[in-house]
């Protein structure tokens, strides 16, 4: 009954117009219900922007998803980094599923004062894993940046436009659909400025960023989001510094049944002290947010303590006790899951506390590591579930109580002798309060990757992505359902024919698993692409 209550609550919140995927704000790092039955209803042929009448009340709840950083597209190899020896780089390729790729970087030659660059990418597949063209997708990006390096500060300016093309192909097998009814286009426009001090012994040390994000879909959903982050420290001696951190967010969201202005503010006055082997930062986080939910206060105060003990040149231990407000936005939700339905409930989450201890260091000049373990609470954790009247769309469900989160993280990196490799591991245990599970939030997130430079002309790479422990809700029976563990293996090879031209081959999802990151949305199977590169 809890799942149904959550769905009901979510829709009513949307009708009264009360408007990163992950729990940690900076991770950005791409989840059992009591027995219940739902009457099986065939997905109607309708514009997905039309309001859906659901007679239930949503549980006001939200969790920050950004920390998990799960990919919403097929998990695959990262794009190659721009070669250090060139200012301009282009590549083009073609793969199965009728998949063309065009990508290019154009950069000025760096000097001591400034540099600039442009980036272009087109990647699309005319066919997908379900009914071919009904699950087609595309991604287009055009962006640029300008960097200025002054005597006392550096300024980075970045701008980009992105357009995603998707289909709501999560309908029941055998359903006849009209292609125009399941199309979705999402537009992103981003503009940002980063300013930081570059004088090592300056009395005032600072770094700040100001960003604007516009997000809008094919229907009536849109959002204008402005965010500011600043960290300011005044050096008053060799031992201690006094400072303040500020995070300000404002988002104006519109949809067919939603129109709201949301505000989040965090001010963290703090003192930083440095001794021979010990660094300490002590402060309090004073937070304000204006969401109208019973599960999150408007004014909150969180701890902000962190310390580092240096136990030699190659090892240090650290501990922190922090709380945080997670400002959840339409922008982050739609990037986490591009199949979100119209008018989904949007509320903030908070971490009253998260206590973490760990260590990091180097085994050698080539091998570095970091490991940590932590426990904390999340208020109003946000998850996503399929809409019971149209399983192809998703709505938000919030754990209106306190969700206990236990997490373990480990990172290992090797770089040397022509090899660049590493692994990232995160284990999460969610103790939900009002929900049966933390829907679609993985308990296991493992990534392994490596690149090997065989000689001056030939290099190889491979990566493995594993996501496990993902729980979904069956909209027909009301029971929870465990999705299959995701195992995605990829490989690539690059060959330099001349100094300017080369060739590449990439393979994604080598095991040909049509796994589901989100319920009813299998990904493409085995994918292979061949292409050419040019640099000058």
C-alpha cells in the first residue's frame, strides 16, 4: 500500500502546482513493496504532455540522485582525451544500429595568458533495442570555452548547447504506438564562469563559480536554473584561516500543471587550522529552502567538520562529519532519467549528517589509492518508479522519513610504463523509512578501466561497468522487482597511420546483454564502430 500511497501523493502534489541519481551532492560520478495489485491498463495513445488523472496522494519525498552518477545511455568507453601534442582533433565513425559519429575539438595554441576552444559532437542511432526506429536516439553538442590566466586570478568561461532525442519505448511488448506520440526532445543550454585566486600566499584565497542552465522538452516542461558556489578564506597567519562557503540556487520551473520558483541557500562560516601534520576545518552549515513539504524544514543547521592527518609523504588519514541540502532540479532529474513523465513532483532532499573515515596514499610513484567508509541519513530521499497508468513514463517517489545510508568506497589508479588503469567501487546500503526500497538506486557500482600504449602507433583500451542491487516496482502487481545485474564490457584500439591520421575501432556491450538500467528500457546489445581520426 505504501507504493500506491507514494504514487498518489506525487500526482496530487503536481496538481496543486507545488513543484545531479546518489545522495552526495558532489557526485555528480551516469536503486520490496507490500503485496498489491493494479488493474492492467494498456498505455493510451496520447500526447505524453497531457495531464494524467490519478486518484492518489504522493508521498513527499526526495533523494539526491546526482551522487550515483549513473549513465542513462548505453554504458560504454569514455571518449578519448584530446592528444596533448595537437591543438585540433577530429574523428568520424560508423557502427551497427545505423550509428554515425562525428566529433571534433578546435583549440588555440596555449600561451601563458589565454586559450580557447570549440567542441562539436553528433552521435545517433536510427535503430534501437525495441521495434527499431521506435527506440532510436541522438545526441548533439556544440560548445566552447575561454580561459584567461592573469597575474592574480584565472577565469574560465564555458558555454554549450545540447539536444537529446529519445523515444518512450518502454511500452508493453506488442503494443501498437504512433511514433510521433512517443518522441521526446530535450534541449539544454549552459553558461558558466569560474574565477579563482592564483597567488599562493595571498591574504584572501578564493574560488567561485556562477552557472546558468536552461532545460526544456518537446512538450511544456522547462526550467531556468542559476547556481552560485563560492569558497573564501582569509589567511590570518601560519596556523589558522577564517572563511565562508556559499551555495545559492534558484530555479523557475514550468509545466502543464506546474509553475513554481524554488530557492536554496547554504552559508557555511568556518575556521581552517593547519599544524605540522594535521589540518582541521570546523564550521556550521546554515541552510534555507522554500519547498512546501512536511518532510523537510525551511531552515536547517548541519555540522561541517573535516580533518586530515598526514602520516608521512605517501599516506594520510581523514575524517569528516557533514550535513548538506541537496537542491534537486528538473535539469538533474531529466539527465538522470530522460523518460520522466510530465509534472512529476520535485522537492529537495537533505543529509542531516554523514560521518566518513578513510585513508589515501601511494604504494609507489605509479600506484595510488583511496578507501573510505561512512554512515549517514538522508531526509526526503528521491527515487523514480514507472507510472502505473503508462509504464513508459516515470514519476518521483520520496521516502518521507529518514533513510539510513551506509556506504563504502574505494579507488585505485596505476599510471606508468605505458599503462593507465584504475578501478572505482561504491557499495550502498539503504535503510528506507516509508518506502519498501530505494527504487532504481544501485547498491553496487563498480568500474574498471585501462589503457595500454603498445608502441608509438598502436594503443589498446578496455573497461568494465557493473551495477547491481537495483530494485524496481512492478506496476501490475504492486510488488518490488529486482532488475538483473548490469555487466557491460567494452574495448577499443587506436592505430596512428601517420602523424596526422589514424584509425580506431570500439566495441560496447561486448557481452550483448540487453540489460535494463531503468525498468522496461533495455539497452542496445553488441555495438561495434570503426572510424578515422585526424589531428593537427
